[in-house]
C-alpha cells in the first residue's frame, strides 16, 4: 500500500509540472527505500532529485530552498544508516547552508522543511544512526521543540534520544524520552520498529509504576 501511494504521489507531482512538488514526491518515495534498507537506490534518487531542483534555487523562494535542504537532510540520515559518516555530516552541512540562506520550518505548500529545528532534530538522528550516543545527547541539548511542531517528527526525535540514553545505560532518561514520544504521537511507540525495540528494554524496570499506554 505504501509503495502504491508513493507511486501515485510521484504521478500526480509530475502532472503538476512543479519542480519542488516533484522533488517532494521523490523525497517521500525514499520512505520505502529506508524501510527496506536499500540505501544505495534511495541516495541515488535523492541526488538526482537535487540536481534536478538546483536550477530552481534562489534566495527569494524560501519554500524551494526548504525542499532542497530537506533532500539533504534525508540523504544525511540514509548515508548514516549505510555507515558513511563523512557523507552524512556533509549533507547536514549543506542543509545548514540552506538555513543560512533563509530556509524555514514553516513550509506550507510542500510540508518539507530543513530549518532550523528540523535540522537540529536530524543531526541527533544522524548521530544515533552512526551509533554515537554521546554526540546524539550533546546535539539534543540544542533542540527546543515549540508548540505546533509536527507531532510525528517530535515523537521520532524523542525515540532517537531514548536509544542514545539506553546505549549509555541511562534507563531512566531513556524511559522519560519514550514517555515524551508517546505524548506527541502514541502510534510511533506502537508501530515504529525502533521505538518498539527501544521500549521493550528500558520499560522493564519501570513498567509497574507507569501508566498503561506506554507499558502496552
């Protein structure tokens, strides 16, 4: 079903003839590549998409700039999952350059953002995917999620942070992060593979004193 939805999104975006919409559809299409671990194809698609979109870049169009930076952020995560730390951090540097040029977290037409909050969240995620708990926790200190920020993104951030705390042996902070993730988006704990795997460990010692939703 997810693949079918992605194909229809790409089809509709191509009909629109909007380069940023096409880029956003390709960004979404990489969700399947991330889920299946086919990072090589995903990274190739994102790179080709950036090369296609770069012709539309200018500092007067912050929406397109945000989409371009969003492609770099997703490439950073995929590179980290593939084990390429240099490429991962390089993509985040490129996203930060988009932030400097004016990319915004509020991107209504395309719902794809790169700055500044989402960039900080992805930096934590990249550190986690690279297995660097200390770096993830250090970078998380710069993340301050405001009201109205997308709940799924906020929840996923706290799941990533829970994984970092768990690796450091800090089960209490790991649990606290999972509880925050649950407050933002309970389905992430139930259905996200990383959230569920993490939850099964830190909750063991605390479950009897916690409310039912997280224990389940």
